[in-house]
């Protein structure tokens, strides 16, 4: 077993961290306050492959391994949670399905633009009444008419749609076929019948737009089908497995940032005639944070390693995302506690980090659903 990053991964982490320290972190508070991403930085991201982490080089991507991809998302999240979420969704939920199931023509048409730094991709799964229960609750339907699909329905809580040149949309295409009755269909920006609503007003991650999409007799041609008709549900599950590794990595980035702020503050703040870092109560919170972040990072890296090596990783991705997201909650909570009243103030970044991390135990599988996923896998493994 090798617990060391290789030379390329180590160099890449350093390069991404330096970029994020200079181009993202100084603007994170502004992104939160304005609700707008810092696009000057995003346009520079192709230089480091951040807008096409696992996209083939011929389409402008970096063709990185899964561990390097996790490293990148962690480092971006450490600097700016909003940018981290939008970038994780762009790479894992939009670029990945196109690379995995797109035709040569689809890849040539969409991927160079998606990796350009000028746009961000989107995947539309969740609906107003269908989150965890996509199989039974999803109502958005696409029916065939000549050489077209006609799409009707609504999607909710979708990341990045206002930036996306195309929105990959999961539709029910056969009501009688169960899980084999879903298809992924790409709906290009500006298509008649697709209405992208204004961004939701959220607790955190305010720079990453979350929007509802309404489809009313939205017509797209059959060549906009992504992958095989009827395989959309299975494609979605495979996409979410990889996405959970990214959200685990993003959770670690947020936790790491809050942890570092806690240490800096504890070394500066004085109470009862000494630095609060000298108090056992503070030291225990710092020790717990160091332990739990490292454990979460190892879980994420293991899931990424399994994915990279073509091994089953559904259970491990669920474990990594569950543990990392819940640790982010604890570390960020403790960071606010260590800061005391200042932690509740926007004067210090831990207030923003606490709000940003709250989505991590909800998106791409709630903690409760992930426990079900893990339990089912474990029960199947043991006779």
C-alpha cells in the first residue's frame, strides 16, 4: 500500500493551491456578498486544467487521474466554496457524462467550449417533488414526435444552468419500463420551451447559482440524446457515484479552510492572560479536526483510487461523501466556537464557511440516503 502522492500529484496540488490563494481566496467574501462568481479567475482555469479535469486533451481537458481531480476540487473549495461547488458540478455532472457516453460529434461540439473557461456545464436531475426518489418521483417526460423529443416538466435545485451551453436533462421516456424508462437528453441554451428561472436565495454557496428550469413543449432533435435511450437512470447512478467523491473532496476543502482559520485565531486571541491555543478545550477541538479531516481525506482518496483503477466504488464513494460532509459540519461548527462572538460575524470567514458547508450533507445524496446505500451494499456482501 502506498500512501504517498506521486510527484505529479504533489506538483499539481502546489500549483492549484498557489492559483487559488491568489485568484480565488481574496474574492471569496465578495462572491458570497454579490452572488456572482469571480469569472476573471475561472477564465484562467484552463491553464491548470480545472475546467476539464478528466476531459481528454484533444477537447481541451487535462485528462487527470481521479485522485488529482479530488485534490483540485479540495483546493478550490478551500479557497471559495461557491466556486468549488460550481466547478465540481461542471466537471463531475456535465463533462463526465459527455466524455463517458457522448458520441464523437457531441464531444467535438460541446467539450471544447465546456473546457474553455467561458462557460460551466449543468445536469438537471432533481425536481420539486423528486430528490432522493428519482426512480418513482421524476415526472419530467420526453415523448417522440418525428425526429424530435418533446419535453415537459420542471427541474429544481440545478447548479450552473444560467452558465451552461447545454443542460443535460434526465427525462422519463417510457412510463412502463421502470428504471429502464429514463433517458438523458441535452437541451441547448436558448431552446424554445426551456425557461431558466432566477437563482434561489440560499443560506450559503451564494455565488454558485441554483435554479429551477421549466420545460413546456420543448423540442430537441433525437441526436441530442446522450448515451443509449432507456439507460438514463443507470447513467445517472454512475455519474452520482463519481460526483460523491467530488463533494467529499469539496467538504474536506471547506473543513480544511475553517480548521486553518481556527488555528490562526487561537494563536492570536488572548484570554485569562494567555493565548487561547493553550487551553485544553481549544486543543481538543483542534486535535479532533486534524484527526477527522485526515481520515476523511483518506476515504476520499481510496474511493478515487478505486474509480481510477476500474474497481467498484459505489459503497466507498458513499462512505467518503457521508463522512467528509459530516466532518465538515463538525469542524466548521467548532471553528465558529473557537472564534466566539467573532465567529458569528461576517468579519471573519468561518461564518461564511459554516453556511457553505451546510449543503454538503444534502446535495448528491443526503446523509440518510447514503447510509441506506452503504447498508444495502454491506448486507449484500456478507452472507
